[in-house]
């Protein structure tokens, strides 16, 4: 079993609490009415009106994620869960960030998992199709080397009609072994319009030195090909970040494990994932910890520069969430009250968002801009009290932020707003 020795300033993440068995068929979408308005707020409070998407007050809405499709439209992805524990992966599009299209449902099932550690992705390809990639629970098969109830698959489903219908979810990894964990993944569309998925996978007959390794699957003509091993010894439970830089290179950012030194590493492929460079440490934190911190990285590319954000509990006096460029230069290290940082970018600048915890214990969402390699002063996102799991996007030079709000009744709702 893994030993989870987590620093006090990290929050524990329950990775598999929502996994339940599932069966699925090809299915049609479920639509709800669009409500147009001048404010892009999803919060069902009396003082907020004109929500652009109708929400059910009996459901929880989590993991709002912003991206763009190949039409240049804003793509908002989220999960909604009903009182019976059935979760649905949904999305809507917008041209202005204020008025959203009708909701479309990708998949519904009690086994769907979309979390901070395994955030579902909906990718838009040049050929006009969508590919959704997310985590689903698999049957535990102890005879095949499973670890009790901790098992999961990464699946993908395709829509060729704008998200109206989707194929039956299929496993990304063609290895038939069940009862093991495949997770902590990320996925991107490559310059050749194929899809790359990187993930961590249980190692058979592990000696605990290499309990999970780093794998990659790449599609060919839309079909997932056999997996390849790209690093045999990595940190066991930290999410991966995939990024295609402005030169078309595929970058894999992950937490390495070198004799319990768990710093962020980067590998680069200039041939659409066929081969990779040797891993290099992004910044030499020298964080030694005998356990997994459950904290990954986020990465973006702007012009000829890349930026990375991650947490390190290093003992060198600079513990906290950090932001660096590709040379390893630290632009900022946030204090221990910051967590869950991520990045987005356009062709001119990057945006950095994170959660900040007040002395009262409540979270708020903050952001900062990186222009020409310089980080500008951080700003709080207005009305983001009790905000968490933020995602950001640059749209027409403006910063759009989506996040959850934890309400007094412990239900979560979504909020989406431009911050300037």
C-alpha cells in the first residue's frame, strides 16, 4: 500500500469515493432550455438572476472547465450529480462568455468520476469531431493482481455531430487487465489532429519502488493504439499536464520520483509522441517526501516561452505553489494558504488562477497575468467567496474564470464570469 504523508498545507483528496460500476450504450443527449442574460452567473441565489443555463437545485455541479473548440467558441464542461449519485458529464458553448448554448450530455452513469485529480476533458479536433476522455470505475478482479476496491479505467467517446450523440465509451488502454488503477491523466489534440493521453498505471508485481509508471496512448485515424511506457518510476498519484507548445512539440509535465525526491519533470516530443527527450527537472526544489503529495502541475505556452505552476513542500524555505518559466526561473511562490493553481494562455499572455484560503477557512479565487515573462500583481475574482476548483480562459484578450461555489447547504454550484 502507498504511504500518504501529506504536508499540513495540502488538502487530502479522496480519489475513488465516487466510483461505482457502470454499463452504457450509445445514447442521445438530454437538453434543457437556455436562459439568456447579461451576467454569466450559474449561481442559484436570490440576488443573482438571468443564469445562462438552467440548473436543478437538487443537483451538485462540479469541476467547471473552460477551453475552446476549433470554431473559436468557448467550451464549458462540467459534471452534475443527482441525489441518487448518478453523474452526468455535460458541456455548452458560447461565443461571448455570457450567453451559452443548450446543454449537451456526453455520458451519464454512477461510475463517472470527474475530479481535481482526474479532470474530464472534451477535446475539439480539426475534423470537427469531439473526443471526451474521463475516468470510470472498473470491476475489481483480485485474481488479475487488483488492489481491492481501488480500480479505474480511462475511457473515451467520440461525437461527430457537434455533441448530439456519442459512441459507447471505450477504454483508452487496450490492456484487458482489470482491478488496477489507470488515472491522473491528461489529454491533448496533437498537431496532426490525433489525440494523446498520458496517465499513471499500476505496475504488476510492484516492489513499491515503482508502484505506478507513466504511460501514453496515441490515436491513429481516430483509434487508440497500444500504450507505451515513457517513464518507469514516477510519483504515484500526482496528475499529469500535457501541453502542445507554439512550435508544435508535445510536452509532458509530471512529478518524478528519484529516491523520494519528488520534483516536477518535463519530457518533450517533436514527432507527435513517437519519441521523447530524457526527462529534465523543471525547477530543482529537492523536495524529499516518502509519500505522494496528490498535487500535479499545469502548463501553457506563449510565443517561445512556457510557464508551469505546481506545489512543492521543499524544505529550502520556499514551500508553496510556484510559477516558473521554462528555464526554471521562479516568477512567484505563493504562501501556504494558496492551492490548486492552473494556467491558460493565448498568443500574447498567460493567466494564472488559484484558490486562497482565509483565516476563517473560506476559499476565494485569485488570478494574475503573465505578460512578456513578467507576472503582474494578483487580483481577487469578485464574488468568489467559497470558490474552488477554478479554471480560466483568455477570450478576445479578456480573462474568463469558472469555478465552483460551496453553499451553506453543502451543495456546489457553478459561476462563470469575466474578471475585467
